């Protein structure tokens, strides 16, 4: 197995590209895929400040590393989810990375600051933990970006994640989610732009990137996601990809090129109808946003956040 | 396990309906599902003459049987595909059914009448056998219906078939196929209507229907379909259905309710642009239709059919 670029000994192959790479050219390949995604989907403009949602896993650390190497001003935000050892270990990987690379990190602790550790919040509200977790992340990453003056939030969703979410969305023909599924969610009143620059990289590639760049990361899946359907969809897509390399990329990018726009109009109307949450000011279809309602239901007391103010 | 209707001993359960049935009520359940599909999608009007595409398999024989029991004037058309023993055995099941039930059968032999037995045609044209077979069936069922004065062609595609085709179409985001995927393809100049009345029945149900109604059928899969992607998609959907009964029906009917129309316009324009084949008169986007071209490539001689004439 030889490197596609320099013909030296390869350390990894990428079947859907029908290619193998040595260490240096694989790192370059990953950067190039991110550069192409950013360019193609117009994710970032020169000079914009990026807030990277870091979890301590391979994807978010690889994303942060690549964005900095590509020259972006990218700082991190770690959200402590209060999921026991799993969260402690995750935080340690993030702190180690920050200490070694000398990058800037913001931090929010859900349990301490909001009384909303995910296991307790899920139990108290009878919500699925992944639902309460996703909702909290979306709300707090957006809020932190506005408060600290970032133009955009970048998340580490990779090709495997996005293809699995898409499969779930088409299996249910959930037209709202299909309209919202895009690597760029544009800014709107109360929302900064959200982007997914790893959308052209598989999770095997982001893992290999971390290993080859000497980045240690949380290897375990979140214990609360066990039995989650999303992981089942990933397995099915892996079986298809194994039989026919390139299936996942064709599925996701085919949707983005030929499917997404057919579902987008419904969502634009929905977004235009949002009004500020009477408690925290975040855009919401009702009076009080889902995050503030989650807090009330989980803690029994009123939400702690004052209305958002741009720094 | 008790029958949902009469509480007598059940012979089969249908997990996605969370129900079990005795023999008589299962037969009624199948008829009811077909009746509902016909009604919901407006497949057939009273008094219309139906040509059923029969292969000798469980689906087409169950379909024919149910249509006759529901009171439709439904005759069969068997197409001899020239696939060795498989075709011989299939034809025998069709003839046995016709002899026992006293129904009317038309018959066309692809090899004898067109020099187009599927294995030879696929080899000569370097086409995948399933492609050449599907193309020939669509052409000849339509032609026979027009010539013999039928209003509509009914095929035995079931829920499993349609869900697997849909999965293939969304994995590639093939917008043309997505626009055409519907249980009713309306009539148009040169085309009779095509309908799929088994779309609400799984293949396990059509098989059980045949067993319980004493209909013998060809059990083997076509030997030429081996390794075909469609069968892989069926397996994946079976895994999902096993974990979560109702997944396939939600996928297919969700698409028909909320997805299909978004892809239909492209296809209407495409269909409006068809002109008669200069050889046989069938509608085609080019000068000569794909079936006539297949004949020329497979046999080296000009197509045998004269232009279609309505009887």
C-alpha cells in the first residue's frame, strides 16, 4: 500500500477515495477535505471568529486542530454534561489538549450553573437523555457565541453522523428535519451561524487524524446513548459502505445537491415565525424556549439566565 | 395467540399491526389491505378491465386471487423469460393456478417471439439481467394491455419491494426514480395505467395468503437476481423492521404522503416530452424505444413488432 501522493509507504487507506496515504499526506488530505467543505458550502469568511464545540472526542478535537492549522481564529467551548466518569474523562482530554496546544477554551458546567446534569435532567423530565442533551447544547453554544462575540459555532459532526441522521430523517420522512439538515445553518435574529466543517470526513478518518497528530481523545461512546437508534443507523450504513464504498458520501451529498432544497421552504417560514423567549430572549416558537422549560421542569425553579447580551 | 377479530386460535401474527389472525380473518385482512390500497390511491374504477402481470410467485398469484375475489374482471399475462428450469417451474405454477381456478391467461414467450431470453439478451448486450428483464416486462405488459383492450396493468409489488426500491432511490437521491415511485402511474398517450395493489402487504403476508388459500407458487428467488443490491436493501430493512415493527410502512407511506410530490414535477415534464418509437410506436424519449434497441443489439435483426394497435 503506497501513498497516493508521494508513493512512500502508506499508513491508512480511504476506500471511498480509492486511495492510501502516508502520515503527512493523510494529515494534508484531512485538512484539504475540511478546506473544500468550508469553501463549497461557504461556511466561513476570512477574519470571522469561530467557536468550536469541543466534547473531548476525536471529531471535535480534530476539527479544532484543523481549523487552527488552516489559519482560522478558533476558540473552544466545553460543556460539562455531568455524566459521571464519562464527563470527567472527556474534560481531561480537552484540558490536556488546551494545555499542550496553547489554545483558548471557554467552559460551562450544566449541573453547577443550571442544575441540569443530563442524567438528572432526563430522569426529572422523563425525556430521552439524548434529547435533553442536544437541546441544551444547541441553546448554550449559541448563547455563548453571542455573548462572547463569535460569528459562528463549528461542530464536529462528520460524514458518518450526518449520513446516519439523514437515514433516520428519510425513514420517517420528517420534512422539518430534512429541511434543516445542512452543513450550514445561516445566522438569523438571535442565532449565530452553525457549520459542520468535518462533513467530508468519515469518523475513521478523524480518529486516524488524532492518532497521527498525537491528540489523545475520549474513545468511549457516551454511556447514555446506548441502544440509541442513531447508532443502529450507523451500523446499517457501515454494512452498505463495506459492500459499496462511497455509499454514505453519495447518500449525503446527493441529498444536499438534489434533495435538500425541496424541503427548505417549510423551514424558512417556521424560522421567520420565531419570537424571543420571555425568559432568556432566545428565539422560540412559543412564549418560553425549550431550554428554559427544561430547567423549570428539571429543577422546579425559574431559569437562571438573564436575557442574552452581545459582548 | 388469538385472532384479533374472532378470538379463536390464530395462525399468523402481523407485528406492525400488533395483531394476529385465524385463517379466515387473515384472508379477509389481506383482501381488506388490497381494498384499502385500491381505494386510497384510486387505482381502479368499477367496470375497468385489469391485466395482472403473473410470474408464478406468491405476490402475483395472491394479487390475482384477491382481485378476482374483490369482484374485478382480472385476467393474467405470463411472460416466459427463458431462464431455464426457473422459468419452466414458474410457468407450471401459473398453468396449475389457471386450470384450478378457471381464470383467463395470456402468454408471451420472450425467447420464441422476440429472440430475447433474458440470459442470452443480457450476455449479448452486456446489460445486467435485471435491467433487461424489467425493461422487457414494462414494454410488453403495456403493449399487451393496449392490444387486448385492458384499462390497467396490475403488478404484485409488495410493501417490502417498494420500501427496498425506495431505499435504493434515496441512497442515490435519484430524483427521476423518486418522482416515478408511486403505487399508481397514471395513463398517458401510449401508456395504460399501472397499479400496485399489494403495496400495503408484506411478502410474508402474501406468502401466507397463498398457503392458506391453497395456492402453490414458485418459492425460489430468480437465479439471475443473485447478489442484486435490491436484496441487500431488503435485508437491511428487515433488520430495522425486526427492531422496530412498522418501520417499512412508515418509510414508504411517509414518502408517499410527504415526499413524493416534491419530486413529481420533473417527471411530468419528462413524460410530456415522449414521442412514439419509430419502430413499434411505444412512447420514448429518443427515436427508437429501449426495448426495440435491446432487440437489435441482442438478435442483430430488426424488431419484430408492428406498431401497437388497440384491439
